[in-house]
């Protein structure tokens, strides 16, 4: 217990000491991601918008879904939330192996790399949210007071995403085929979440799996406070919030204790 408390104290002290480096790394990653691109930050909007158009055709023309609001707003809201986590994890998984020289030769808390990937994706989320506002205006979805709960949902999602990002970055350093498995898993994960369809539309064993998916209460919480004007389902969201904090602490401590082995696997 004493060692755990000592590790946590050291981790937070290092983050405070190297906080400017985190800002620099995040700015560098943003510039690298959009450097020499025609659309720039427009890419943060392009993929969720493209998927929204595609699935809107499917679920409004072929297999109609009743979601209580215009389906494009429903789909874009879910895809925007999903892309925050998926994009952060996609860049986090290779964040250590893509910075081998820095990892091997310079000392600083290496968790800055996956944390930076999460922050960059949070910036993309903010850019993409502008289009969500446009959708809401176009489809006449009024703003509800429950939107004040939005920062808490975002904080829970960032906590959960950072925890998974630490595990993935570390695992890919030790086993380089993790990045290939991740691409398969993340695709299946999206369709196993309530990104494109409401939770109550899926029954049986798939419905149970959908409910157990940690991204489902996050995505549903966004829709609840933004589109439907109600608070998130208290029990599920509270459990996820608590579990996310526990996961982040476990991942962070494990990452911190494993740092001395990183050079051996580079």
C-alpha cells in the first residue's frame, strides 16, 4: 500500500513538472496530423459526416429506425463521441513505438505520449461538435438545460479513453502485432456499441453484450443530455465513471512501473 501511494504521488509530481512538455507534444501532434493537408481540421468532421450520410440512407430508407429525433442528428452525435475514443486509441497504440528515439534516450514520463494522443482527439471532438450544432439548428432540436452535464460526460470519457490508451501503448511496445489486432477489434467494437442504433432496438444476447459495452453508456449519455433533455441513466453511468477512474489508476501505475523495461523492447 505504501509503495502504491508513493507511485501515485510520484506520477502526479512528474506530470506537474513536465506539464509544459505535454502541451508541446500535443501541439506537435496536432501540427503533424494536419500539416500539408488541404482540409486541415476539416478532417475531424469529414469521417463522422460521411458515416452519418451513409448510415442515414440505410436506416431511413432501407431499415427505418425510430430514434425520437431526426436520424442524422442521432447518428452524428453517436459517431462524434465514438470517434473521440477510437481516434485517440488509434494514435495511442503506436505512440511509444513511433517515438523510439525519445523513449530510449531522454528521461520524462512516457505516459505523455498516449495522453497527448487523447488531448489531440479531444481537440478534434471540439471541432466536430460545431457541425453537431449545425445539425441541431437545421433539424430544430432545441438546447436543453441538461447540456450543463456535458463536461462531466466528456471527463468520464477522457478518463476511460486515457486508461485504455496507456494499456494499448504499453502492450504494443512489448508485442508489436497489437496494432494490427487493434484495427480489427475497434471496428467490431463500434458495431457493438450504440453508435448507430438505440439500445432498446437490440434484443437477446446481442442486446446484453451491447449493454455490457463500456462505450454504450457514454454514447447514450451524450444523446440524453444533448438531444433528449434528460439525465444519463444514473446506475450505469455512475458505475462506468467509478470503473474508469479505477482503470486509469491501475493502467497508470502499471505503465509507470514498467517504464524501466521499455528500452529493452525498443
